[in-house]
């Protein structure tokens, strides 16, 4: 029996049920502004949408776990803040979006879902059209849960590099607190990680501090204390959840500038994101992290994080049809 089984056993059962489902939306459901929901593989974006042409958009990703929406309001709060920074408005409104997402999950029958909500500038036919004249578009999709780190890898830990050939885009260029799809830096980092025989990149700020990786925050553990970078990062909901678990466990933590050197000296290293939860990392730049196994703090955070998905304070049950 592995330390991850109490979560994965039920999950595997639900996935097996989904696989034999005859629901046309079992592989994913999308809403792109029309009257109806569409199966995910038929959903389309108009060519002239500035979200597509210029990545003029923001998005957010909450998840559903075992039929319960997890921290949906945290994700809607962050989306609203991002929209305000980009001077976009949610065409559905907050409650309208919330209701539609719940309806989509219920319609699809998906019990463990990756949920994506995207708001774009919208269609803009002529270059000189002022951005405020655009009618913003919204795209929603619900697909089966995505793992940034596979179950098998989570048990023993993944491998990462600190990217040498690319840095995180500076906050003065692209605001990292606005969740965005301008992944040029991350994509280069992922390619470098693969070239160096590893799975995940961690990007620096170009000034020898850690920032984050390709869609996840970075947390390191040293002498029982958690450290996670303050600047150049998306303020992750998973990071918030994990720090709340740390509080319950009586583990101190700090959000601060974290020099790269601290990663090499860490006892434990973990990545955190909605699409994968708490992901242990046991190799960094080809060397073991700590003793090279998934450490006790990571295991406790992992368990606390998944257990929180059943806490009514942070999740609510979906009424499936
Ligand atoms: C989504 C994302 C994260 C993780 O945020 P969560 O709210 O925990 O899912 C971290 N970094 C980047 C760049 C992201 O896009």
C-alpha cells in the first residue's frame, strides 16, 4: 500500500466509470458563447478573437474532485482581479459564470475535472479600434482532471532543472499575478528541461532568485520551514491551500525572495498547482534533493491538501443529473 493510495484508489474507480459512460460530454464539455454546450473536440475560437491573435486575455483554472468544486470562489476572486487589471469584463458576470460552470460539470457527469474559464478582449476587426470598444468574449471548458505530474511519478518524486537558457518574463513586462497564456518563457524552459533529461523547469528572475515553473508555484522545505517565492509569480490558490495545511500542521512558512542557492540546499522540494496538487520533486539539476526520497513534510502536505477537498469550508458538492 503506497502513501498515495487513499486518494488514488477512489479516483481510479471514478475514471473507469467515466470511460464507459455514454454521455456525449464525458470527454469534455465547452461553452463558447452560443446557445448550447458543445463536446470539447468540436469547440472553436473565432480567428479574429484578440485572445487568439494577441493573447489578450486572462484565464483561471479551478478543479472538481470527487464531485465537489474545490475553492471555486478563490479562483473567481483571482479572475475578477485579473480582469480588472486588463480592463476586461466578464460577459457572464460572476454569478452567471459560476452557475454555468456548475451546470457544465453536472451535464458532463465528470467527477474529477479540470475547469478552464477564459475571458478575451474579443473580436477587433480594425487595428485602430479602441480596445474598450471590443465586446469581451468568454470561453468555458470542463475536461477530465489533468495531472501535471503522473500518479506513478508522484510516489517517488519528479525531476527538475533550474533553467539556464531562459528567465521568467519580468513583472514589468507581463504581470505574473494575472494568470496568462503567454507561455514563451515556460515553453523554452520545458524544452531545456527535456534536453537536460529532466521533467520540469524552474525559472529564475534573472537576478539569482527563484520564481516559478511552467504552471506551478515552487515550495521548498528547510529545517521544517516552508519557503516560497514572492515576486515574479502567480499567487497560486494551491500555494494558499498548502500554506493553510502547513498552519494546521504547525509548520512555519514564509513568502519572500528565495535565492537559487536555497533550492540546492533544500531538504525537500515540491511544486503546487490546481492541475496536479502537491507534486514532490526529488531530483534537481541531476542531483538528489535532500536524501532523494519524498520527504515527511511533502507527504503531510500532500495528504492535508487532498483531504481539504472534502472540507465543506472549501468545497461544495455538485448535484449530478
Ligand atoms: C495556474 C498557475 C499556477 C498555479 O496556480 P493555482 O492557483 O495553484 O492553480 C502557478 N503558476 C502559473 C504561471 C500558473 O499559470
